[in-house]
């Protein structure tokens, strides 16, 4: 069969991989790293580019048509909504989702993992709070260790995430925030 080339755009580097009949791409089950698929028409037919930087993918694939429905949704919500992208031909692979790309056909998307909170074991509220506090302590201790004394910038958005980060760094007495 016809070979498919997928380019993984990460910063200024690109990783390429070829498969005889298809390319497989997936986002991790919590969506911690963005993954996008861009339609890419070539002389050989319809192909696809895969990567984490949507702007680079749209440029490489030559995508320019604005998706008016997505633009309206983004304008109303002031954020990206699900898999909708501002440029037609670009699709966001969601948390726990994967895509199989075959030459000449649109990508096939499916979920391999799902967030299922109903499967969580019931525990007393006090225990849950203690467990969350332990996890947060571990996360911030690891972050501070990896910062290795370098300044940490916390953009304050008036939201809870930035407040939590600033408060935790103060609690840990990090000197350069």
C-alpha cells in the first residue's frame, strides 16, 4: 500500500514516522499534552499531519479557511470548545481519544479511555481532603525541586488555579516567585 508520513511538530523539531498503510496518534487519557490532526492534501492525495502545535500544523498543511461555527463558539466562550478548531481541516484529539489515518480517507477517531468518576470508591470527605493535600504537597515539592532556585512566574488570572499555585509556593517558602 501507499506509505503515510506523519510529522510530529514539537517546538522547533519534527519527528517523522512512516507506516505502510496507516498512522496512529493518540492523546493521553487526561489530555495533558495537546495533539492535533491536520488534513494535508498533496499530489499523492489526502494525507495528515500530527502534532502538538496547532499553528505550525496549519501552516505546514496550508490550512487557511476559518471555521465560522468554531469562531463563534470560541468568541462566546473565550476558549476552545472540545475538538472544534478555528481553522477547518484541523482537529483536536481529545483526552483518551485516538485517531487512525489511512491515505485518501478522513481520520477515524475513537476513544480508548474515558473519565468515569462513578467508578471511584466512596471515602469520607476528611480522607479525600487529606489525600488531595498529600498529592498537592508532592506535586509542589517536585515542581520546586525541578525549578532548582530559578524564578517561578505565576500569571494571575483571578482564577483558582493561579491562586493555588501562588499560595502553595508561599507555603513552601519558595524565595523567587
